[in-house]
C-alpha cells in the first residue's frame, strides 16, 4: 500500500515539461489551479466587503462601482502572480516571456486587450457610469453594468445590448445624464406662410406650459428659427427631468400642438413646388 502511494506521489511530482528552466509537474499545476481559484473567490469576497464598507458612504454609485471593480482586479492580479510563483515562474522570468506574449496579444488578442484597457479608462475617467443614459453608434439606453471587456446597455425597448468598451473611447458618445437628471428637449414645427407668428408663439407656449412633465424653471421657450422653403420654422424648447420618457414627452407635445393649431386654424404646410411652363414657337418643315 505504501509502495503504491509512494509511486503515485513520485508520479505526480515528476516533471512533465520544462519552460525556461522551470519544471512543471502534475502537482505544481494542481497547486497553481488551487491558488488561482482561491484568489478568484477571495476577489469576490473583497468586492463584497468593499461594497458593504461603502454602502453608508455619501459617494456616487459610479465611484463605488469603480472602487469595487478595482479591488477585485487587484486581488485577481496578485493571485495570478502567486499562481505563477507556485509553478516556479518569477517576475524576472516573465520579462522574456512577456515579449513573446505581447506579439500574440498584438495580433490575436488585439480587440480583447483594447476593450480591457478601455474599460480601465472608463472606470478611471468615468465619462459614463452605471445609471447614465447614453447614445453610442446609434444605440440608446441606460448603462446597467460596466465590465472588464464590455458595457451592458438596457434600451427603452427592454433589450440588453453588449457594447465593447473601446467604442466608448474611440467613438462619439452622448451622455444625457452627465450633468444631472435634467435635459432640454427640442421640438421643431413648421407653419404656413402668412400665419400670425405671435399667435403661433402663444399657442406653442400654451402647449408647453400645460404639459405636466415640463418644468416651470427653466421656463419653456419658443424660437423662430428660419424662413424655410415651404414653412415658417419654429422650435419649442422645454426642460424635463424624466429622461427615460423623453420620446413619450415629445410625442405628447406634438399631439397637443396639432390640436392647438386646429383650434386656432394655424396650418402646418406640406412641401410645395411651383412648376412654370414656358411655351415656344416651333416650326416644323
């Protein structure tokens, strides 16, 4: 029995292969997996500890989330270094290996590395944070999670979209919540030439002020933007707090504008083109 146990022990300690002078056996690989697994568990525990520690602090939710994720990444990084040390790979040995890995990263893992670094930049600079309403490459919705590789966005259609972090760094991003939970909406409308512009302004202001979702301060305004090709171009500007419902608010205001214009006999024109025919004398021989 002891002989069999001794043989098994010697077998799992026998080097399977060697890299840069470091010998790898079944035992060292098992220990490395255990160390890394424990580091992952410890990183999750550390993240929960930081979350509970910051629960009562008066900090922005995005700042708390960034600190929690950095804590988790830090613990996992330390665990990865300990894992390498378990199998006999020191930091000095990694220098030579790193040059080889960087070539592989540059070609095969370029997008993954780019998204990971972009995720760190997002957590550090915080151009967006969890809960923000953003628009990136035509995708509009609320940020519900910022991960190491991608960001999860929940749209108004109740669809979850995974957006690579690099798009938030390299593309133009509209953050509707950056300055707070208040935003100005622009609603363009055209009226027929010959309309009473003062009456139009009064009608538009009436509609804006009667909408319960429009803020009184700052007050709604109406601009006479331009003399268009087929219409006099106005724009209603209102401030709202319900950013998630901005499409619904604009739609309701448009319905009210149509009803108010009908009541005041203000016409909303359609595009017109004047065609002039010129006759000429043609002689046929």
